[in-house]
C-alpha cells in the first residue's frame, strides 16, 4: 500500500532533484497534490495555506507551462508570486545570479523558483540562501516538478493504485532532456520498469548505468508498455551538427504517428511534457486520442506545484 511511511513534510529545505528524494517524500507530495486536485475543482479554487508568503520566479530560459503553473499554484494558495524580469534587471548589467538573489532575499521572500541553463545552479544557490529553492529545470540535468506531475497523472489514471511493475517507455531526445532524467528516477523509485528508445546519438552514454532497458526501434515493443512518454526534439540545445539526419526521418522511425497509434494498447497512457512539435514526436491525431493525457498533465501540474510550495514553505509546521 503506497500510503505507508508518509512523513508529515519533506526532510529537506529545497526541491532540487528527484534523485535526492526518498520514496516516502515522493508519496507525501503525491498525496498532498491529490487533496489540492480536489480544491481545483471547486467553484472558487483558493485556500489560505500560503497567506503572507512571497515566492519569486526567476526564469533564465523560456517557459510557459511551468512558469504560469507556479504562479497560479502560489495564487491558489493565497500567496504572493512575483515574476522576475531578467531583461530589466541588474543581471543584464553583469550582476551575478547569487548577488541578485541575495538582494531579493533581503526583501524578505520565502522561496525562489528558478530555471537556468546551467546544471546544478539550484544546488549552488540553495547552499547560500535561507529561503527555499525549487529547481524548475537546470540545463539538461533535472526537472523535478515535471516528473512529479507525470507520476501523479499516471497514479491518478491508475485509480490511485500502486505503480509497481508498470512499464514506462520514454522515446526521443534523452540526451538533452531534463524531464527524462527526472522521470527515470521518479518512476523507478516507485517500482515501475523504465525503458528508453531513440536514435543512438540521442541516448546519453550513461543511459545504461541508470538501470533501464535501451531500444533503438519501437514498432515491435509499443504494445508492451502501460505508459509512453514522447519527448520534444530540443534543437536549441544542439551544439554543432545535428545528431539526427532530419526531422522527417525522426518521425518515420520514432514519432507516434497515426499508424503507430494502432499498435498501442487501448489502456496505454500517452504523455508529452510539452511543448509539442506536432508532426514530429506526435501526429496531431494524438491530441484527440482518448489515451492522450497532455492536457491532464498540465492541469495536474498546478496541484503538484501547490503541494511542493506548501510542503517547503510550511516545513515542520505541517
């Protein structure tokens, strides 16, 4: 029974990676998110849990879903969310991120949500700030709240039953994906069996050390999986020559096309963290398929981030 071993809060000040979380902490977040998921269905989806708390969002890379989700999550908890404009800040004048945050922290904030292209930036800042730090994506390292909302969606769709022995296939640009790493750690910690598939140049050298199966073709294996997560081809992270010939070839061998939908079981869940390159990772027919969870993931993202904010902001008070 997955509710065994729940702690009252998280045994840490910050949320920096899924790899660091214990199984009990993951279940604590999921259970808390479930209660907030019910709140979001109310006519007035607001609770006073973070009244008097101030959260600052710093996004050094483009973001729509994650940035807005954290802002909405804070406001649904009656907290104050301030989005940090980098273009008009002292960072643009050469001030370091740490100096900027030290100055912001002096204004009495409670937490920081940060996305940055440099892996490990959240760990660096968390050691030097008193307020809590949430990693909203650091380079190609991790994206913990995306993994948590993916796991929550799988749990919800499984009628809140255990995910042990569920088979998860992650397809695509694993090399550049922080979502893939967080999903591997998260699903594996809950007993699911994770596999990766994609062109060899898009599978990182360390993939075989993560305890996952590796596939280089997908047509024959699709019926085996309970959850299929398609990842975006992140051409903005490519350095030098593209690791794949072209997007048409990628779609031909790894895209979830109209034809491949016929190979996938009726009870399989189809995930994508967004934004989607329609006609590449997914054909548009997937958006209308009953197995698609893309919009459900977005909705659950608010509840999961409400849970994370509450657990970090309240700490031992819970």
